[in-house]
C-alpha cells in the first residue's frame, strides 16, 4: 500500500456551480463524476499539480496564483483494486483560460450546484465539497 498525494480543483462559475468530470479509463471510480485532479508528481508543487491536472482533464488553463487552497482530506479507503491512503488537497478557482472540454481520463463535463450533485459521483466527494466549499472546514478525514 503506497502513500498518495492528490490535487483537486473546484472550478466555480458565476452562479457558484462546480465543474465535474466523468471519469473514463481509470482504475478507481470509472464512470463516476469527480473534480478535475490527480496525483502529484515527485518534486512537483501541489498547486502546480492541481493546475496541470485541470489542464489535462478539462482544458482549463489556470495560473497557480489563481488557485485558492480550501482544504485537505486524509484518506484511508478500500477499492476493488486495493487500499488507498494519503492526502487530497483541494483548490478552488473562479478564473481560467481555455475551452473547457473532456480531456485525459474524462468522458464528459457538467456544471452542478453544490446542493444538487449527481448521484453517480465518487462516494466521498459530496461530503468533502460540503466541508471545504460550503462549511469552510479545512481538515477532513475519510476512513473506511
């Protein structure tokens, strides 16, 4: 069991909705909605990883200075492919360039209100979004 660092970006439109991407071709949560995000590369600053993942997965070009760090989630979870443990780092941005479109490991995009998220979403994500974007809590733990 390795230790993972994951960077996620909540792109927000003027109405406060969040952009979600449907996962495609992944070993965890394939077919489910999630935020653009992924693994932090060795030696890569976490905000740079968040901006890179948003570009790769949804075409959003984000200056890392436009990212607001909104929270951290420790996770220790079981998946059919094995156990995963590490930290999720959540960022928010209201500013980006580029044409939003499905990219790597993504089949479609959609804007969703935080109180009307799709049912086919990564199971832990609604609670994390509520904690970090609605309640303003910085630290969350998910174990199971």
